[in-house]
């Protein structure tokens, strides 16, 4: 009985166009719920190696403070090379990140003066050429993908465009994840502020009744006490409501 090929065998039978479509769908699927950043970055590395005929890939990403970190790699050697780049502040992926420009078709025999330590470490790891592609969107650069090749591999314009397209999809996913995370933080902060405001209103009413003053004067006393004792308003309000702080304490 004839069975459909699967895994690597199935990919062998696919046309390049079919495989490209499958990969783009796979990367786009990360934009749905339960988005896993690490899985996305590893997928990007793996598919870039597959489609661009590289031997290994590593990816560096900037955090919210613009500190660079090695986030994904296809081999331990690629991971160590990326760590070496960050520790020695030298290599094409750093230039790619700082400029937002592609650094492709780099023959390591020709860059000894520019990146001597990177060149030596990369050749020692068994690679002869490298390519770096930025993760960028509208001038914002999040990181860089570095491809390592055992041979002197040259990427044509179509291959470079493909590599950039893969990185662009990942960048959109990363920016969306950050926006959602920031939005969730903002919503949490807003809810906290609303809760504090409700508690403050309750404390003003309690103090007004206990001290026989109007609510405006009550708020003035609460605010003055909080400032004088370097406490937050919601903390003082809570203490007034539970009786820990009395009206005489405020005056």
C-alpha cells in the first residue's frame, strides 16, 4: 500500500515553493494565542538553515534595556560563537544589529582586519563564510540572525530577500508579544489605580464620619499624612478603614 512521505522525506518531494509556503504558515502560526517566543526564535533559526543552505544559525535579541542576549541556535557551536561575539564585542551580527543592514556573503578569509577574533573563532569552529540578517521593522531593530556555512556560500538577491522575509515575520511576532505584554502590564496598573481610588474614597468617608469633617478636608488630612510619613495613599487609606490609623493620628 502506498503511503504519503512524512518529515524529511516529505520535504524532499516538495517543490521549493510548496516548502516556502509551509514555512511561512508555520511562522505565522506563532501570532495566535499562547505565543511562545523561544519556540519562534528556534523555528526561525532552523528554517533559515534549511532554506538558505547554511550549516548552523544563531540569533541574538535585545531586551527592553537594549542588552543583547543569545536566544536561539541550531547547534552548540553556533551558540558558543554567538556568546563569543557578545563577550568580545566583535562580529558581523553586531554590525548588522547596530546598523539595521544585512551583512551577507562574508568570506572569512577576507575580514581578518575587521573582525580578527571573530574570524579566528569561526574558522576554528569549521566555518568559511557567514551571513547576518536583522530582525527589524520600520527602523526598529530587535536583533540579528547569524548564518554559518562550512563552505564559501554566496546568497543571491532572492535568497537574501527570503532570509529577510523570514526575519520580518519573526519581528512582527516579537513586537506583538511585547505590545500584548506591555498592554497587560498597563491594564494591571490601571486596575490597581482604580482599586486604590475606590479605597481612598472609602477612607475619606470613614474619616469624615469619625472626625466630623467634610470629605475634602478628610482627603487633605490623608494626603498630608501620606506625604509626611512617605507612604502611598492606598496604604494610608487601607489603614484608616481598618482602624490602624485613627483620626487623631492624622491631625
